[in-house]
C-alpha cells in the first residue's frame, strides 16, 4: 500500500511503514540523478509485497526522501545535497511523527553517503523508545557508483532513464582503496565522468537478479528484527 495515494481514514493504525531514502546526485553521464531514489523505492515496494503474506499487520510504503548527504558529488551540475546534519534532523522528526500511528518504521536506504545520518538518527530514535531500524539496498559484489551494479539495476527498473550510449568506464579501484582520495578531492577529482566502477556489460537480466537479492536481504533483516547500536538491521544468525 502506497501511503501517498491513501486517504487518512484508510490508513491502517499499527502497521509497518517502509520509508525509501535516496538522493539527488550525479550518477555518471548515463544514469539519472534519481538513481538511488528509484532503487530505494523499488526495493521498498517489493519488500512490502513480500512481507504482506507473513506480516502480522499492514505494510505501507511512505513517500521517498529524495535528498540525502551527497557532498562528495558536489562538483557535478544537478547534485543537490542537504548534508549529514539536515538529513539527521529530517529522519528524526519524520520517524517521531510517524510512530504515533505506525508500530514500526524501517528506512530503506539507496545511498552510501546517507549511512552516517541514518546511524546517528536511528540510534537516537531507538534510545527514545521508537521501534525503528534501517538497512541499505545491498547486493553481494556490487561496485561503487554508477558502475555495473547500478546500471544493471536501472536497466531492469527504469530502462527509459538509462542513456546506454553515454556509459563510460570510471575509476575501477575498490571503494576502500579510493576512499582517502574521495574524501580529499571529491568524486570529480577522482573520476571526471562521475563513474566509480565500470558499467560495461550491464544487463537488465543481471539487474533483475540484483534487485531480487537486495529484496531478499532486506526481508531477512526486517524479519529478524535485530539491530546494532546505530539501528542498522542485522542479518539473522543462521547457526546461533
Ligand atoms: Zn547510487
């Protein structure tokens, strides 16, 4: 159920609300600025559909947060970042305002730069007694930014928004290796195209598999309902 399309008397009290958290930031010359939001929203909607048969109550998907902390992508036209502090406050107030009628809130994140604010805000909210947690849309072996993973996923979810002919390989070093340079010089200083990774060979079919893996991972974390001190939902312990 999409919250934005519902009138208030039809909003079930006591449900689980999923809030996609995205960004508006450059994703290379071939992917739209909304890439992280498109992915977070699609994963949240598929997770809601997967949870409904087993959930003890209703599952709703709230409108996405379309702005995030994207300072490292600031050198590219189109990027709009609200920064860590503003995102922290936005998430705090949003969840506080949701919990009087929702029994649980899970933030479904599509952008790595949002992790700091998610951890600080959700950690604080849990300390205040709110039943909330967050997770990131993750697929095993995914590359950093606007590379094979995100390009494949977007070819599956929104092919009309992908400019396949404009795709170029970017800096393909692993994110952990790149990080000191990214922090010092921003993405533009490391990769003039804005791509970190390599979109070559991306396919919609691979994208479908990646989305399925993201959804399955999210469903497992939500069902396990265990979180670290920063509110990040953990995978279930398979062999305790
Ligand atoms: Zn992204």
